[in-house]
C-alpha cells in the first residue's frame, strides 16, 4: 500500500516513546485497510519519537497468516 509515518510526544521522559509511536502507526495502518506493517523503524528523542514503516495487504489474508505462523513470524 505504501509508507506510513507517526510521531508521539509526551512531557515525561520516563515512558517508551517508540512504543507509543509504533502503536499509532499500527492504528493508522488498520484505518486504511492494511493487514501488516513491514520494515518498521523508530527514532526516539527525550520527549518524542517518530516511527515509520510500510503498510501491506495480503491477497489471501488467511493463507498469509497461516504461513507467517508456520515460519514463527512475530505477530503483534
């Protein structure tokens, strides 16, 4: 489908900013009908983070999920 980006900001330095940015990225991918994200990366600062990745869709979602489970892919 294409590239996606997200940014997370927080006033405290004690939280995982990358976790928030990646969760926002997943939410946006789901909103546009994506099945998965690949090539995900995150850059974290003291009070913010930026995440990006590529949103993909499967031609046959059930078959793709079966294959991914068979190869022990990380599914979150």
